[in-house]
């Protein structure tokens, strides 16, 4: 068993190597995961598929990621944290590079499906590595750096693809991103210190379903899972079909111009911090409801004919999404008194399945009803999330052990 001195202490060279590696891993994961989202109109044009079918290049990836994540953490208990994460990133970068050479749409979808499987190996394990290897007083900074890599990967990946696609087409854009992802995966492999607090144990699949069933018995967690499903469904639907509208008259924007819209993610990076601090003061229940309401207001604002107002609506919508998602996801770990790993895995499962289901459905609304239909679908999802948030507020909080004379209620 490793001693306490083997933890990665804040300020040490190994600590900063680990943080840089995890930042790169988060960047690669979220840059690759949504890499085809900015070029959906280009896929529609080249392969002659409807927008709903083009969106499968995003939805199939998130669906296989969601399912595989439920197994990946258990596999890492047997094979090790670093080997699984490094192989995941190298494989996903390689697959992203191969998508640029897809001869037809079916091949593209097959590669994107495999990419979802590969990406699960990092997404399911990274936070476990942080918790096991980083000294407790350095955890806050480490998690902040890791999450910033996720946000910047999601934003810069989409922005880069949009800008390059305007010059070199969607194939050139995905090729550049895939090469960057492959290099990032190799750098991760070299930089990340090996696990010092990991002990391999045999994979036991028998108890997996039983462990996953425990969090589902709690009505509060079920509400949070459904809220994550609806929030992510609305978020991905807006970004999937925004490009179609902005490329059409009267806006007729270029692919590069649309790529800049993804700078709206900066509002999300800001909101998750600000609203998290507010939640510490007034409680999660109020802030979760507020975040969903802000999303609804932002979605309504995108109905404006004025382009500046429409973009402002996207920024407001993004601000609300990251606020609500950060509260809901952190609340899961707070509420789950046992089986916390499984509880968090289930939240991510429903979260990504929301993207997978709502994405293609949103395409049907776009084709049949245009942008007002897309916003109507999003509004329906958000009204459902608000109803669940109201229901959650009525569910008694669990009692959390604090080490004091009496436990404190979950807020």
C-alpha cells in the first residue's frame, strides 16, 4: 500500500505535470466529442442527408459514450487508471483523424460511434484519478484546471473546426482537430504520473447492475437525472441547429462567422463559478430553478429577427445551462450517501442520453417548423426541467454526516 507521502503535493513538479495532463485530456475529450456539430450543414450538403440524420454524427457519439461510461470505471479497476485513460485519448484522436477520410456518411457514423466508446475511458475515470492521487489540499485547484480543460475543449474545438472548415472544408477541419487530439493523447500518456494509490482488483460484472440500482431508488436523484437529461437535450438541440439558421437568409453567415458564436461558452465558464457560490449561500434548490429559467429566457430571445439579439439570447441560454448543470451534477454527489460513483455515472448517462435523443428529434422540428419549432421543443424540455425542480424542492433533504453532534441537511 502506498504511503501518504506518495500523494501529489500542490506545488511539486509531479503535481503540475498531472494537472497539465488532465487539462489536455479534458481538452481532447470535449474537442473531439462535439467536433462535427459546427459542420452539420456541410454534412447535409455533401452527403445529401436531412438535418436530423446529420445530427446523428453527434448523437451516436454521446449515446455510446453514455453507455460505455457505466462499464469503463469498473474496467479501470482491473487494468489501471492511466493505461485506460491514455489509450482512450490516443484512440479517440486517431478516430477523429480518420473521420476526415470518410468515403460516405455510414462510415462517418461508424467512426463517430467508435469514438464515443473510446472517449468513455477518460470521462469515466479522470475524476477518480484526481481523488486518488492528488493531496487533499490541492484538490480544488486540480478540479478547477480539469474543468477548465473541458470547457475550453468544447469551445475551442467547435471554434477551430468552424474557422478551418471555411478554408479547407469540413474534412480539413476534422483532420486538423484529429491530429491535435492524437498529439494531445500522446502528451497525456507521457506527462501523467503513474497511479500510486491504485490496487488492481478483478472485474466483477455481477454486482454492477445491483450497484446502479441503488441510486435509482432515491426520488431526489431520479429528479436530478431527469433534469440533466432535459437540460442537455435542450442545450445540444439549440447548438445543433443554430448553424442551419445562421447560414440561411437573411443572415447568410459563413462557417467561420458561425464558429465565433461558440465563444458563448465563456459565459458558461463564468456562470458555473458565480452561481455555485450563490448556491452555497441560498441553497441549490433556488439556483437550479433560476438556471433553468435563464435558459428559457435565452431560448425565447433567439426568436428575435435581429442578429445581435439572437446572439445575446445564445449567450444568456449558455449562461443558464452551465449554471443549472453545475448545480445538478454537484448535487448528485452531495445527495448520494452510498454508491456515489454509481450515482455520478448515472447522472452522466442520462445527461449524455439527453443529447442523443433530443438531437435527432430537434432535426425533425427544424425541418418541419423551422427555428420557432426548435425553440418550442427546447422550451418544452425546460418547462419539464422547471417542473422537476419544483418537485425536487418538495422532496425532503437527506441528512449528511458532518462529524458534529448532529448531521446537517443536504441543501
